[in-house]
């Protein structure tokens, strides 16, 4: 459903060789569209790490049910609660490429590397 589409667009955003940071944000309160997407995309993109989004924000990501988010720092993610924060709810995760990992990334057919 929508989570699989979100994984595809997030993975596509991370696939650009010169990208250093990508912010993934939803207006969803559902784990499968938030922490689960982040966990799956991180697992298939080891050159990226999760940075702490909005450090002053109190409510952070959650592990939810099952082992889907095992091994990721969901506390680096932001989660807004519809009741406590008077919002419809939202989620934020910040992906950052590990230093020195953007060189030599293989380009897909039709993609272009940096212009020299």
C-alpha cells in the first residue's frame, strides 16, 4: 500500500550520488508509514545513518510492535501526537550519508554523475 510507495520514493531520494542529507516526513501517526519505512530503508542503504531530528522536541519515535524497528535509533525520529501536540500528527526522520561513502556509488541507467 502506501508504505511500499513511501519506501520507493525515499530510497530513490537516497540514491543520488551527491545527496548528503534527506528529511523524511509524513503527516501520519502509523508505525508502518513511519518507523517501519525508516527501518527498511536504512537496512537497504547502509551508507546512511539516522540523525537526531529537532533535538528539543520531546516526543520521539517508537519501536512499535514486532522486530521491524530493531537496531535503529528511533529516538532520533520526531513524532507529534494529535492530542498532546494539538496537531493531526506528524513524523520526521533525518538521513545523513556517512562521511566518505558518497564516492563511487554506482549509477543506474539514465542517471548522471557530477558534472566536471
